[in-house]
C-alpha cells in the first residue's frame, strides 16, 4: 500500500514538474521575445533618428494644426516647411467618418511624399464637453459621468472603445484621459472633464480608462501633469498659480498620475501652471524641476511628455520672450504642441533650430556620457511610432517590420486581439445604455423613485429624447404655458422639468418655493457646478453630460422605481459665485 502511494506521489510530482517547467519555459520565451522586440525598437528608432537632418529633427519635436477637413495647399505648405512629427485635429477638421478617413490617409501620404516619418495624428476626444469626432465614434457620456459610476470596468470599456474607433479612423494619439482631480468647484476649465473630486475615484476609473485606451490602438495621454484641478483660473486665458508643496501634491494631485504611470502609462501632457513652492520661476511645462526631477526621476516615467498647447495665454502672454519651445525641451518634454500653423510654427521652429545649432541641447552627464536632449526627444517619439505599427505599407519604410519578425508577429496578434475584443463589446452595443444609466446621480441626497407615480406626474421637459423616453413610460409632456392650469390639478403631485443652465434651475426653484405641497424634479444635464438651491419638495437628478444617451438615461432612471444614489462630488458651497465657462463652453 505504501509503495503504491509512493509511486502515485512520485508520478504526480513528475507530472506537475513537467507542466511547471513548461509554464516557466514558456514564460521565459515570451520574456525573451519581448526583450528582443524592445532592443530592436530602441536601436531602430535611434538609426532612424540619427539619419535625420537638423531641420527634420527640430520639426519632429513640433506638432501643428491644419485649417481644413482636407489636406489643402496651406496644409501641404506647412508640412513642407515645419516637417512636424504630428498633426492635431479639431472639430473644424472632422466631418463624416469617410471624410476623416480620407483626411488621415492623405496626411500620412503627405508625410511619405516629404520623406517624413508617419504622423502621430491626435485629437481631444475626452467625451462630454470635449467631443471632437462626431461620426464613427460611440457617444459615451463625459468623464465625470463615467467617474460617478465608480466602475473600473466601465472606465476601461470607454477608454478601449474610444481608442479603437479613433484608430479605425486613422487617428493614433488620444489626448485623454484627464487625471486632474476637480476638488475645486470654482474651476472654470476642468469641471466635468474630470472623473471626480477625490483621488480614489479618479485613480480607479480614469486610470482604468487609460489602460483600456492603451490596448485600443491609440496612444492615450494622461493630463494635465502635475494637476489642474485645484485652480480658479483657466490656463487658456490666464496663468494659474497653485501654492502647494510637492508633499501636498503627493497627497492628492499626484495620486492618480503615480498609479497610472506605475500601471504602464506611456504619455503625459504637462500643465501650464506655476507651483511656486516647487519652481517659483516657471510653470510645469517649462520647469525642469517638475518634468525631469519629479516626473522622470521621482515617478520613474520614461514615456513621452507633450506640452499643452503653447499658444495658451498662460505661456504666450507670460513666457514668449523666454523661448518656451527651447525651455520645454530642456525641461524634459519631447513634443511641443501647437494648435495653429503659419507664423507661430515658424517662430517655434526658428527658436528651436537656433538653440540646436548653438549646442544648447547637448550636455555631458556625471558619468561622462554625451547627450543630445533634442535627439533623445525625437528618438522617443520615433520608437513609439514603430511600436504602434504606424510605419505601414504607406510610410517611408514600408517593410521595416520585416527586419524583426517578433515585432511583426506582435503587431499582428495585437491587432487581432483588439479586433476580437471590440466585436465582443459591440454585441452589447458597447454598454452605452448601461453606462449612461449607471452614471445618473441625485442631489442633495439619494432619491427613491418608487415615489414617482406616472399617473400623478406631468413633464414640462424641452429635450426631444427625454420627452420620448418619458412618453414611453406613460408620462405626458406639455408646453410650459400649460403649467398654470396643471398646477391646479389635484390629481397631479409631481412636476418634472429639464435644465441645462443655472437660470432654468432658478426658475424651477421659484416655482417649487411657491407651491410647497407639490413635488418638483429637475433633470439636469451638463455641469453640476452651478447654484442648486435646496427645498424639501425639490429634487435634482444629474447626468453631468449633454449627450442624447444621457437625456434618455435621466428619463429611464426617474421611472425605474429604484433609489438613485447621491452625487459624490465637491459642489458649490452656498453663496458661491458660479465659475465662468472657461475655454470649453457648454450651456451651464
């Protein structure tokens, strides 16, 4: 009996040993292939960089905008003159999906015609109030709505789908997610672009968004380092100053950045904000202390650093004479982002070219090794272009991946994996309805919708999608001119309104104050950072977003019979002045 047991144990030992060693060997082979790819990417990027002329090197550090939806004569001239590393697209450039595909294909063809590396083609596709691509993209609600769900799966789904769909349109550089913590309700520019008012929510949901977007095909950019949430000044229009020490930033603003970088984030956008306790002279974009000492060394970030737009007044009105393009490269940035073309692009290229000729970017480190910061900036960008697979058959190096079968195989597998993941998600319509409904929150406390009786409820909503949804739930909508007669109807107990502005909210508040025995419900779209006066008979449902899906979700949740949780945000304190609309206006 003991011999049988001994033989069985020995056989199991051999069996598990075989599978264990096979697993370890397989893991070893995968790591070996990954390291081989990394070495090739690094060396190939340096070979491409070293073969560039000085004019090409300088141009690669600059990204510019173009004026039209087509590669017109101006765009062609700008590409020839600047030789940029990338193109940023705005709403004015982005029409129907067929137009977008034509534009991005023609841009890459123009890069090839000029002997340039393929472009990083970018846009701010944050969702919500910053939604550049309108066609061919899933209309998710904005960041704050997704953040309110607290669901990391939803964050990752939104990031992945947005990134995948953009890549299918020829874009490959996604300026999202915002990792700023909007803990200052008077913030005029971040506002609903943030995932929340606390570090945990932003660290969970926004970081999940970045993780999903990274696998989707576009390179996501976490922004705005080291944090733009706690300010009342819009850096598009002025120079924000945040009087916090590095230790204080580490307790809040840096938390999501640290988590995202530790999780593999590969691109960061800098903030045009002065932190005088860290660097009293320069804003983060121009600060070596912040970009190199904090971001590179302290947070161990080795990816791409891109500036926020250098035409923003925080830079253009305060540091133009300091050669901001030169300063940001010296500080540690790799890409100088411009949202214009022509004279501005020429000016930045001239200052960078002069500095390069004068050797300002060359230095010797403490170990005696020579460095060229501008070349290093270009090499990092070229390496990422190679890794993303945008050196395709329509580029200047159509067979480059034949040099390394491991990288070629990796790209083939990656493309197939993300395609299959998208197909699976698309079968569920990318969970848009579920995410929209999960994002709805109540103010000032949770709201039990079981008290909503359809036969006792009347709506005065204006939004078409909301009216359709309420009608499907047996709630009629009337023009507001009928309010005076309906308020006298003793069978009606609940009056529903929609709003997108503070004035609309205040007008309903006055009605609720006048009729304390009736229940008033405001379904509010867009920013919640406005005056939301409280009364016992007044309730708010908030969507944080103005998409049609968000309006539908408000109607669905109102009639769900379920309790809607209270909003988890730092909203305006009583008596505060509503923040201005900032550079990304939406109806308040």
